[in-house]
C-alpha cells in the first residue's frame, strides 16, 4: 500500500493507467487509510471512479432531438433555409441506427465511416454527404462545449471531390439568356391571346386564366445578376426595401447580410415598372405560403430560357457568382465582401474566379507602375 502521512492525516498515492492518483483520506488511522486506498482502486477497476460523479452520456439521437434541435430552432428562427438544412441533417443522422443509438462518447471514426458508406450506397452526391457531415460535426462540437462528454470526440472531416459553384456567365451568355427570358414571357402572353380566340373561350364561354406575371423570370434574374443578391434575398424583397436608388437587405444568411446595394439603371427601371403594377408589399408576389416567389416558381421557366439561349443549364446561384466575379475586378476585397454580405473574406474568395483577361490586365498595370519596367507592347 502506498500510504504516507502528512501531519496528522494519512494520504495514498498510486498510478492508474499512466495517471497519478493522490488523495487525502482525512483519517488519522493508517489501517483505515489503506482500506480507502484499496476501495478506490477497486472502484477504478469497475469504471466507477474518476467517473464517480459523471452524468449519463446521452445517445446521439437523444442529444439531437432533446437539445440540439431546440437550440437550432431558437437560433435560426428567422432563417428558414438554415433551419431546413439542419433539420434535414438531423433526420438523416437519426435514421442511421448504429450512429443514432450510440452514446456520444462511444462514437468512433469507424461508426462515422459506416454512416458515410450508407449515404454513398444511396448514391448521394459528395456535396449532399458533406452537408450531413457538417451537421454531425456541429453536434459533436456542441456536445463537448456543453459538457455532455468528458473527452474529445472524433474529428469529422469532409469528403474530397465536392463540386463547387465556379461557373461564370460571359457577357454574351448573359445577353442571350435575358433575351430568352423575355421570349419566355412573350410566349406566355401569346398563348393567352390564342386561348382567348380559341373554341373554349369563343363557343363554350370558358375564360382562360390571365397570366399573373409573364416576365417574372426576366425581372428576377436581372436583379440577381445586377445586384449579386442571394436568390432567397431577391425573392423576399419588399417594396419598403427598395428606396433611394438602392436595395436595402435587412437580414440574411450571415450576420453581415444586412447591407445596402446600389441599383443599376437596368435594375432600377425594372423595379419601377413593377412598382407601378404592384398591389402588395412584395416585389415578386406569388400564390405561395410565404406570399412571394420561391425557387420552385422559376423551375419551369429557367430551363426553357437556357434552351432558347443555347446555354448549358445552370443553377440560379450562378448569377450571384457572375456578378461578384465581375465586381472583383474593379473593387477592393473589403467592399466586395460588404456587398456580398459575407462574414469574412475567406468566404468571398470562393465566389471570385479571376478570368484570364482580368489577370493579364492586372499584371500589366502592376508592371507599368514598376520603375524602369516596360510592357511587351512598348518594347
């Protein structure tokens, strides 16, 4: 027995799994001190000490449903897209029993690998798998921060090979697309006129439904590419946010989403035309639950415009990438980050894709400003 006396009190000292254990028995009797040391070693062997006052560790499912979900619902109450992203991740995680029913401190890299294998087996894209892994990573990080476990949990790493949005429309592609979007609107009006002259209208008395907003695609995509807005920011624009020649974004995806973006002449003209015909609070009203257009509102017209313009189909977010890339050639990164609504410039960099001509012009400007330097053309 490794007991020793300090003053009138006996202490014990021993090593358990490489860790030094030293405690006072608060006893003046050596025999009792030796018995207390033996009891401590026995309880350690049973996994009860050091963990003697430890709270039960919840399973991933219990933690997700009882603590993590209420947290994200409270924090992202005004951000439906973010909330939807987290809820989708939670659902996928708790549907995988080997991980969902596992205590947080028993989660291992092998169990996470099994979860990834299941998603790959379901033929999910790398990007979709990484979104689920991001939710798991956030959950495990909070579990440690909130003291639900007494040890560091496995690091959740993203899968390589994810496709990033890097496409940028050329000026020619933009022109062809917007012309095609106008053609889509013209076709909608032509179809309505033909319906008015058809048999159902003239002989059966069936009045065709008048198009609600035939040039919706042209107007919305013009605002997207001229202002660099996120699609959801554009969709939920209210008239009170459009004033003094600018679009005022009150909130959004990040804390820095609140910003003021000056309108181009083209965007201002479109908004003025829409304001004259508007009867409600939304710039882009629609018969949806929210009262304004959603991504689904353009899902049929957008592919048609791409086909008419002979442009490979692309997501609406490409308009934002295109706008920010063009701005990047003419403004400092801090202004660009502000107009983009980013919290840090590391995010802004992902949206900037320097073009060959832009790079050449920047290098040429730098060279001409160097003492004694001559450009290739003047040489």
